[in-house]
């Protein structure tokens, strides 16, 4: 059995992939609402505010009826492991009742 490994991506590669899928506007909306720089959200920052914003983006990509990306697709977009994405989405869901709506 072959084990898939996470391949870290550069910020430019992440941004290029998001742009190719027309997802930068979604990322920018979350960044603006959460007051987090796009470069940090798409980068490797582990700051709490950045991680929470990133988890929100992952949740939106996973559960938006028009997008519905798989965990693996989201992981590949952001250069993460699918388990990391799953944990981030679960963390966002636990916080969600307390989180401000994006509208």
C-alpha cells in the first residue's frame, strides 16, 4: 500500500491554484472579514487568527453546494495533508455557533 505524503507548496503555487479555480474571491472575503492577510492565510502561519480563518475557508470549500471540494482536493490546493484539512474543518464546526457569519 502506497502512503500519500503531503507536499508543501510555495505561497505562489497556492495562489496560482486558487486563481485557476476562481477561488481567490472567496479567500479574499474571508480575509477581509477576519482581518487576516491573504499571504498568511494561504501560507504556513500557525497563528490562531490565521488558522481559524483558514479553517473557515476549508469549511466553505467543503460544504458550499456549488463547490463541494473533497478533503484531498482542498489539501492539494493548500499543500496540506487531508487529515489536517479534516481536523481544521472539525475545529471550525465546533466553533461555528460562536463564529460570526460571513455574510
